[in-house]
């Protein structure tokens, strides 16, 4: 239960911090943090959460990460259901707190349209980029694949000690810098689900992609890394 609570809290923090920066701070006139600021915010949530909670649960905060670690031989499959449920619930809780904050703004009348409430999308884009389904699918698969390669490599017993959280957080920052204009960056089904639930409509209709693509990318990364480093026994951010 301590592991599951740590995953809940970590995913809560990722959604509140990352999506919160996009919803509350990205577009503020003169003070807005923009794409770069949002990218950094997502990276910082993972970095800080990893060092705070990694010694308890491994700091996955993402169903795709848990699945990728399992495929790579670094995580016990029987723990997957509990981790994934905790991550999804933590993300929903983070989105719920963010909703309570946003709904208190003067003139608030709900969410609508692609990217609303930091939701993920493909096709129509609020940024005018309008990448199609294929572009979104390729982006999410490849970005998740590379994210898992970084995680699996940075947490290996032969990697530099103490730097795993930093490299993972910076990798997530880079992923957002690349892919925000394409899909608003998922690579995390829990993060996508939490926002789509509060937006509804097309965000829910497109949610399937942001489960399928990250999971495919994670599975491929786990298989590739297991081939590169046979029989790894370490788990992510183990003491």
C-alpha cells in the first residue's frame, strides 16, 4: 500500500504541476511561461517526485513506464494492476484540484476544443499545427520508446549513481519541447485520462490513442533494452 500511495502522490504531482503550468501560467500576458516553461514544469515534477518517492515505489507515475519496466525485466508483472490504478486515480485527483482552481476564475464557463485543460489531441490543434493521426501515433510511440530507454539505462546498476532522476526529468522536458505542438505531449496514459475526463467530448473520443501509442512504445523499449542488457534485475531508482 505504501508503494501504491507513493504512485498516487507522484502522479498527482505530475498532473498538477505539469498540466497546471500549461493551464494557469503558459498564456498569462507578459508573464506567460510558454512551451519551454511547460516543458520544464513536466520535467521538474518527475525529477522532484523521483527523488522524493523513488525509494518507495520506483517513481513510475505513468502506466507506460510500469509496462515498459515489466517488459524489460525490471518490474514484477503482478504489481502492474495496482500501480496502473493508483497512477490513474492520482492523475484524476491532480486534475480535480486543478479544476477547482481554474473554475474559480472570473468568467469560467467550462472547457471545449482541442487542447483545452491541457488535454491531448490529434488533428485540429489550438496551435495551428494540425498534425494528422499518423503523425500523432508515430510521435507518441517514438517519444515513449526513448523515454523508457532513458529510464532503463539511467537506473541500471552500472549507470552513474544518483543521477537517474535528473536524466529522466530532463528527458521528459526534451520530449515536451519536441511534441507539444503535435499532441500536447502525452507519453503517459494516466495524464491523458485525467484531463480528458474533465473536458469530455472529442478529448474522450481521442483518448484511445494516448493509451495505445505510449504502451506500444514502452513495450518496444522494454524488449530492445532487455536484448541490449540481458537479465537486468534492478528496479527503477532502487536504493
